[in-house]
C-alpha cells in the first residue's frame, strides 16, 4: 500500500448527503471520500442538472449536509470537477471552504483513526 501524500489524507466512506444550491434547490448525492480539504461524491442526473444550471455563476458553491457517525455535519463547498460515469451517474469533487471547528476536529479524528487501522 502506498503512503498517503496528500496534504489532507482521504478516508473512503459511503454516506448519503444533501447538496443545497444558492437557489434553494437541493439534490441527494453519496459521499465516497472525505478529508479536511475536500470531498468526492457520486450523484444522479438531477444533481448534475442543478450544477449545470449554476454554471453561468462561477465558482459554483453549495452547502452540504451529511452525517458522520451520529454527528450531523454542515459545510460550505466549491465544486472543482465533474465526470460522467454512466448514463445517469456522475462523480463530483468538492473543495471544502468552511466547516465548524468542532466538526473539523471530529473529521480529523475519524480520518486519523482510519489511517491507523489501514496500516
């Protein structure tokens, strides 16, 4: 196994999440990895269409809500990439812009626990 060289190591997850757009519309996605620097996720055509409708306004920033363990997490993110995976499945990458300090510490601890257990 290769050592993690990222500034913020990632932890694989499979968590339901909600993306809330500035328009107030929302879409459900699934988080696939999590770090203090960003998130990767997968979503359907509805999520992709809402991002496309936001495209004239760059950068595209959204609120994201998800649960980690028994803790609800809310964060502000910027979309940094999209990729079509299948006809109705898309990958989305986000940079984490803001996160409550307690949530930051909680995520840091979870990622560190993961790093220790995967060695």
